[in-house]
C-alpha cells in the first residue's frame, strides 16, 4: 500500500466535491433567503399564535409550517455542509455558527406552535388526521407530546438555548478535526504522515502489520492527550440529556432517548444483549480464522479491520464504482436504479480526502426534495469505499422516496429503522460480487467483505459502542459522574467481554470512545444493528421470493414516518416483536463464516 498524503481543501479537484450551487448560487442569495425565512417565521407566529382552535386553521397552519421547514432545510445544508468538508476554514465555521444563532431565535419564535397544538383537544386533532391523512403521523406525535410538553415559556427558553445545549458535539469535532495534530510516525527508518482521517480510512486497513500497529500506537498517543477535555465534553452532553429527561417527566434517560424512536427499552436491550452473547462466538471464530490465514502472531485491536485476502482485493476507482453500484441495485428495478445513478453526474457525493474533513461517511436529504441528497466520504480506492458509498446511497434512496410519498412533517422514519435501507444495499453489493461465480477465492473474498464491511461495521463496531454507551448512561441515571479513566475502563470491559481470548485488547483500544461522534446523538449506535437485522431478513426474502419481496421493500422505503417501527418493519415482511429475526441473522452469519472456512480449505 502506497503512502497517503492529505491535500488542503483548495487543492482538491472540483469533480471530487459535492455541488452546493444547486442550493444557492451565491452567498448573497443565501443571505437574502435567510432574511426571507426569518420574515416568514414572524408572519407565521403573528398569524397562528393563539388561534389554533379548529381543524381548518390547524391544517392551514401545518401547510405554512411545512413551507418554513423546507426553507430551513435548504438554508441549513448550505450553511453546515462546508464545515463538514473543512473545519479548519474560518469562513465555514462562521457561516455555520451564524446559522445556529439564527435558528435559536427561530426555534424560540416557533416554540408556541408545539405548545399550543398539544393543548388542542384530541377529537380536533383526530379530525385533522381524518381530513388530511398525510398529517396522521404528525398528529400521532402531537398527541403523544401532550404528556411531556412543558410550560410555553420554558419551551421557548429551551429553544433559545438550542445552540448552547448542542455545543458539546461541536466542541468534540473542533478538538478532533482542527486541534489534534498527529504528525508522523516512523517504521524501519521511514517516516509516514498521520491524521485522524488517514488512520480511520487508510492505516487501519494497512496490509503491513508493522505499519498498521505502529500507526495505531501513534494515533492512540495523540488521542490520550485529549482524553480529559473530551470526557468533560461528553459528560456535559449526557448531563444535559438527563436534565431534559427529568424536566419532561421521564423516570429514565433511556426512556427519554428512546421516546422519539417509538420503541421501548425491551427492543433496545434485546439488540445489545443477544449480539453480545450470541454473535460474539461467531466473530471470535472469524477473527481466529483471519489470524490463521494471515499468519499473524496474534490478533490485536489494531488488526481487526484487515482483509482476509488482501492480495485479491482490487483497487476500485470512483469510475469503477459506477458499474458495481448499478449492477448491485438493479434488482430493485429501473426506476430506483436511475434515481441513484443520478448521484454521479449531479455531484451528490464529496469524495475528496483533505485536511479538516469529517471522518466516516454520512448522507443528508434536503427537505421536500428541493435539492438532491448530499453524501460525505473519503475515497481511497479500496473496495470498502464502495460499501460506504452504496450504504449512503441506501439512505439517499429512502430519503427521496419518503419525501415523495409523505408530507414534510411526516417523511422522517424512526431512528430505529434508519439503517435498514443503507445496510440492505450493502448486502446487494456482496450478492452482486458473488453472483454467477464458481471461483472459490472470489466467493470467499465476497463473504469476507460482507463480514468485514457490512456486519463488522454495523453489528460489531457500532454495537460495541452501544454496549459501552449503555453502561455510561446507567451511571448518569444513577446520579453518578465519570472521568476519562472511567470511560476507558468501561470501554475496555466491553471489548474484553465480546472478544474474549481471540483478540488482544492492547493499549489504546480503550480510547475508542473518543473516536466516534455517535455518542453525541443519543441512543443511535444500536440502531445500526437493528436496521441491519431488518435488512438481512428482507434481503433473504428477496433471494427466496424475488419480485414480491422487492415490492414490499420498495413500499417500506416509501413509508417515512407513517408507521411506528414494529408496523413499518412488518411491511418489509419482518416481525421485530420477537428476537427471531435477530437470531436468524446471527445464524446466517455463522453459516457464512463456516462457508468461508470451507472455501479456505478448498483454496489450499
């Protein structure tokens, strides 16, 4: 693997960047739209404050509210996306913070709306849903919120404090992407550059064991210097969540954070408990096989993401990915495929690697399809990049289809479901790689990519985040605090419990809690495995049934917030009221690892 050097954002070719001009052609146009939105908010408040008495007025108000939400979505993306690509650029930071400040005032001005809607009698709200079925999910949430709504003046104050209350994630990002200087590290007299992005996207997968482990050690040493400030930032975030939970009458911070997902603690805990107990032996078997094939002296935490067969892993350019993506998603039909393939000519994706860019990947959809979705990732010519890309395309497809088939106030699915479409697309990619091949090495290669990219990422990495996160939230619920040492202790304990003797949890592994922004997003990490459970079972049904299962999946993608998670999953043909889908998914993985081992024997 060749050395990697990060460019400054100004040196990146424009074709590797996303196109924000479809939002606004200039900063001046953005500024004008921002003022228009603020004026529309003032008009909305003047028109509807104290006047939400009958169903016709309420319906009219929802329509006006949707128009404002659409304006805000376009403005938000224009103001915030540049910072995700380069947090070292002061202009990017300035426009993002300016928008946050404006939104604090806007949220305060609009806070009356939820407060007054929750005071409307249920019979009137039901009449709204009956007359305008597309607002049914909005009414469902409004009725539920009656029990947690605070005094209007308190709600307004919280809205005004929104930028302050959400500050910890911004502090974390600044520390990680702007302040941490990883310098270089040396192996056998040769110097290698290091950064957060380079480690996460390059060295973590490096085929040279000495370089890979040395990079991990150097990376961990820099993280260690920031552990106390990051721990304090995280503590502030969780204390804020606990305070809000108490204010809104929740007995537990878990109930508060699961409230918007519309699931209870039983589904949350089941996902973590079953994977920790049942998947752990499967993954230990996989890692032990990896160790044997690679001829490693041991498997350390720094070795977990390497390929089983790196010599067989092809380099994949962005141009190469087009054919791979198109072939993979073609099973979902011409209309879906054409929708996703527009991403390339329309520049939905920011592929560039540069200093100050956010790590990992994400997809965000502009409200009411006023512009195309936006996807952030860093392309390094690895097959794993295609998995990331097709994953984010899954989010994009769901975002577009949900927006097209639902009201603006009802197009966002529960967080519990959100990772289903993305991981489903990853499974389609693996299936495409293995389709019509009788080459044992190719089949094994595809199975290992499915394990190392799809399931390792979503069923292991993020699930272990969730298991650790649960222990931290238990401390907060019990009125206790924590410091960096305690967080590292909890993280190490979870890692050792899952990996047992199969993996050496070497120094630095316990600092993994410093590497993910997910901890600042509530109970998000566990939803990756929840979504992948639904995706796996739906995918297997597509393999078994063909078009009827495809049709159900496409219908699922359209649902948005129409149904609670249990009912939405049922549309895809998956019953999540029991642990059977999860256990069946783990059994599928066990069979896949066994098949991998058989193929290795055949290859030898």
